[in-house]
């Protein structure tokens, strides 16, 4: 390797098995806050940052990689790690030094990957992580002995609290010498073949260093995916590998197992010599005892159901006080702005558009934070991996796998990380199906819509005094989406994606105490993202919507004008007749006339004027651009029970779901004659058709909710699905089938409900 | 010879080989190699997958894969 011994590293990669603390260390080294959680497969793409602190290597690029069990990638996330380490990532040179993060409580399996990385010949520093857990488990690891045996620096650390970080920084101050080849050996029959193939590969691809050629030859011999790319690059080598395989098979040499046997055979005694056990390893740990309950045959599923029920109930009921406070704050802010700003369209724009639009979405922040809090707890304790274990059998029936549970549960927060997490699925069919159904899991952007309509139209009583109807309705919506995801997966498995059966191989990490600081920061980050989103997208859209709702201005209606003049005339006539009766002049009657009669006359006038103003506002909004659009699509939405305002709201929500809330808020606010920021919930309840029927019956609300459970109204989801499937085909299918479900089920609900006489 | 699938929760065994010539590579990379001591900890509530303890960590695999691995029972001590 042409690396001089005393250079300062420019690019440092963090590699290792899944869930060993790579990202925890990455955050420590860079000061960033990438996601850390206690299950394998949290990081699924390469993340990069700069080495913080002061030292020679400060500012070097640090790359956090997805976890991988070997350099024989089985899934897309492992592939990313592989590509970076072997230098196949387009536009990315190989790292100057690889920090191999290993779990000290689980050395043998962790070192398997380390021996592979050593074989590559890249400079390596081993970060011996989780020393605290090792100590607690009664394991004593001799780091110096390990360094000796591996021939690379080994630094014991506790990434969770920063112990050993300084020593690690020092080890990274300069690029260590490339390691010698580790001493493991292949069985002779295979070693000989690999040497021969490596020589042939070097002939064909001369710029490959000999050590690297041997690594590639072994990979190509034992793995089809690793052999495939050579067909074009080195056809002779490709053919030779196939020949060699046939010959080995003929002689019944178990060459595909040779590498594992060789490496583990070398590692077994090595680990024995550096680890001292102070406790009986077969003794049940605390984690084992927790598992005995949480994955128990009967208690396990019940607890899982209970946990989900608790989360949704809590999200619905615990957030209420904070939401009320924000709502009151928004109204106050609107009134304050009205009070200080001069009347005019700018004031209207600010209050009716911006404040109402953004405020009505911000109200839901507390709920979203609570949801993230609970999901964070599940992820950080290690329970998430157990849900995969519990659900695998059921998921398999549906065409998914236990490994789909993590992506799907993540989709309750947001489909985007959920779709990304599907990268951990080794089976391509499972991955595609998981991606296709993930958006059916109700994400946090649906919460505002659910909450608004449930709070307005579902009675607030409680079943048996404890289970609130509103909370139950919320759970029902989540269940509806989830069940439909299963059904869709089954349909896809049965009719669309045929493919080989999948495997399920998942490590169950030990339970760990959740780190509240971590959960807290994740909530803060989430809150920021939500506020920024509300601030950017919804603020902008609200303003656009306000313009669309306010212009073009409706021509004055002569009939309304006449009514207004009529009211004024009646008032004047009444005053005149009072004046005549009392013997006063027309001017005196206001100040000296009989109070009661004058006030009655005035109230009558005011009532007519208010009604006229309200009608004018309503007329204005119907005449406006958004009103025209809404009314244009109303016929299509009418069978679902939606009026033109809801139709306009749904249309505006196609980019992002929660926009419907701000659209409705702006529509009702502009539609109010006084333009005060409205309590949206009240405005919905009060809205009437011209003939006096309420616009929203509970049936309409349910139909709308069902529509939002199913419809895919999220540009970002489509974009990420495009990226993860590499084609527009699947996102298009996704959008269409979900829209069909939304329309079909809303139609069924509304028409069925009406036929049964429910509204 | 029994396979890993035949062991009941609580049983232990030593891997002796594989039923087919080509066992799943991932299981081998995780350390399920001849000579390795395996404990079946429990079955999932629906009977599948199973939770194994090998080399000091917990690994969950399906019965279908477990049936590919030959074991020799280790009598409880
Ligand atoms: N006890 C202990 N736990 C740790 C330590 N370092 C990390 N953890 C925990 O280990 C779990 C996994 O940490 P991550 O940093 O997400 O691991 P990762 O290697 O990035 O995982 P993947 O991205 O899934 O490959 C988390 O629950 C961490 O809090 C440590 O030194 N001691
Ligand atoms: Mg990570």
C-alpha cells in the first residue's frame, strides 16, 4: 500500500457489526447527532462529518457506515458499508484508516469482520467498545494482548459516556502502518485454488495489489453476487472461478464454508487467550429474565398490544393541555396583530393567512413529540427487535417478514425513515413489499387531521369509564391503516411479487436502559423539523391560499347592497317614528330618546348588516380562485360527502397531509366577516349549507378520516420511494392503489352510512 | 442425528454439520459452525422463529433454517 507511515488521516471510516455503537462513537467524534438506538440496522446509509476537537487530524472527514456482519453483503445497507470499504462507492476513495468498532462482550463474532477488513490491507484501529457492559458481564478483555495478536492498535472505549475517547483520538493522530495479513488459514485444498485464482486475476487486472487480489478471489469463489461483476471486468477470471467451483464440488470440498471455518478457527483460541471470564456465561442475565416475560408465549403478544394501545391513548389524551395552550396563544397573537396593525389587506393576509394557517398546524406539535417519545423508548430499550421476533410468523403469512416490523413501526412516525429502514431486508421481494405498504401505516402528519376531526365530531365520553371514545377512534384509525397494510402486502405477495422464500436472521440485542438525553434530543430535533416545515411550507402555502381565497374579489351583489340600504332605511324610519311619538327632533332622539326602543331598532339593523356581511364573505370565498377550483372538483368528491371546501382542502393536501388543516383554517377565517382567527374546530361544527344542513355530520367526518388513512398525500414519500426502488413505476403504483383505496372506502362509508340512515 | 429444530427450549447441543451441502452462509458467518455450542432459549409466541444463544449473543432464526443444522445434544449438567 502506497501509504507513508506518518501522514495525518484525511478520511476515517467507522465500520463494524450492527448495533455495536458506531454511531454513538461517530456522534462523539464529530459532535453531530445522528440516530442511535438499540437494535441492529439503525444506520442504513453513509453519514459523514468532521472530526471535532483539537488534534492533528481535526477536520478530517469521518464516515459512519451501516453495520455489517461480513464483507459478503446480504442486504442493501451492508452493501453500502462494503462498497465504501473496498472502494467501490462511486466518487469516493477508500478511507485512510478504518476504525473497527467491536463489542467487547461479543468478541468472536465481531472480530470475524475485523479479520476481513485486515485482509483488505487498509490501516485499522480497533475501538474496543462497550467495556462497561463487558465488565458488568464479568468479562475481562486484555486489550494489549488483542493488539499484539491482531497487529493493530486496540483502544478500549465506552462510547456511551466517552471513556477512552482521548486515547482513540491519539491513535487517529496519524495513519497507522497497514497491518500484516492476519494469521488465519484456509483449508489447503481451498487455499491452493484461491492462490491460483488470485494470480490469474492479477494477470487480468494488473493494478490490483496481490493481497487485494487474494481477497477478491476468495470472495468471487464463495459468493455469486461477488463473482458477478467480474464477468465484464475479467472474463477469464470469471470462467476460471466457475471451473474451480465445479472441480471443488466434484471433490466434495466444502469450499463455501472454508472461509468461516478458517477465520473462526483462528479466532476461537485467540479470544480465549485475551478474555478472562469471571462469571458463568450460561447464567441467565437480567436481560434474559426480562425477555422471559416480554417474549413470553401469552404475556408477550398481550404486552405488545398493550404498549401500542397505551401509546395511541397517551398521544391523544396527554397532549391536550399543551395543545389548548398553543391554540389559545395563536388566537391571542392574531388578536394582538389585529389590534396594532392598520386595517387593510396586509393585516388580513397576516392574520387570516399566516397566523391562522401555521398556528393551526403547530397546535399538533405536542402530540407528535409524545409519539416520538414513546417510539424512542421502544427503540432505545431494545424492545423494537423483540417486536420483530414476536411478529415474524404473522408477518410471513402476510407476505412480509419479522424484519419488516422495524420499518413499519418507524412508519408510524414517518414513512420516509420507514422506507429507508427497509434496506435492512435481505430479500428483495420483502423489501419492495415493505416499501409499498409502509405509507399505509398512519404517520405523524396524519395526526393533526385525525385529532381535529375526532375532537370535533366524536363524543367525548368513555367506554366503561376508562377507554375514551375519542382515543378509541384514534386507535381504530391506526388499526385500519395497519390492517390494510397487511392486506396489501398479502395481495402483493400473492399476485405481484413472486420470489423465493426469505430468511429471518436477527440478532436480539440485550435490553439497555434508555438514554433519556438521547430520546430528548431526538424529540427536539423532531420538533425543529416540524416547526421549520410549518414555518416554510405551510407558511408559504397559507399565504398563497389566502390570496387564492381573497382574489379575485367578488363584484358587489346588488341584492345584498339593497338589503343593506333597506336596513339603514328601516332604522332611520324607526328613529323618525320614535321621534315623532316623543316629540323630539331626529337629531335629539339618539341622545334623549327612550333607550330601549332605540337600542332595539339598532340591534335589528345590526343583525341584518351582520348577516349581509357574512353572506358577502361567503360569496367572496366562493367566487375566489380556490372557491372556483374547489367547486370544480366538488362533483367528484360529492359522493364521499365532501363539500367544495373539503374538496379544496384535500386538493391542497396532496403535497403534504397536514396542509388541509391550514387550508380549512384559512378558508374559514377569510370566510368570517370579522376575520378573527377562528377556533377551527368550532368553525367546522358551525358550518352550514345554504339550506341549513350542517356541512359536517359525523358520517362526513368518518368518511374524511378514512380518506386520510389511505390516501398517499406526501411528495416526500413518493420521492424517497423513487430513490429506493430506482424507478417511478413503484411510486406510481403506490399512489394509485392508495388513492383507489381512499376513494373506494370513503365512498363505501358515506353511501353505506346514508343508506342506513346515519346522516 | 437431530437438527437444531428438534431441540426444545432449554436444550443445548453442539453443531456437527449441515443437512445440505450448501447451508445459508449468513448463519455460518454468525458463527453457527461445527463444534459450536448452541442453546435454544425459547420459541416465539407463535412457535416460530426461535431464539438461540451462541457465542454469548442471542440470535433469532426460523425453524426452517434451524432444520438445516445438525446437532448433537449436550446433556444438561
Ligand atoms: N453499555 C454501552 N452501550 C453502548 C455503548 N456504546 C453504544 N451503546 C449502545 O448501543 C446501542 C447501539 O448504538 P449505535 O451507536 O446505534 O450502534 P451502531 O453500531 O451505530 O448500530 P447500527 O447503526 O445499527 O449498525 C445503543 O443503545 C447505544 O446506546 C457503550 O459503550 N456501552
Ligand atoms: Mg449506526
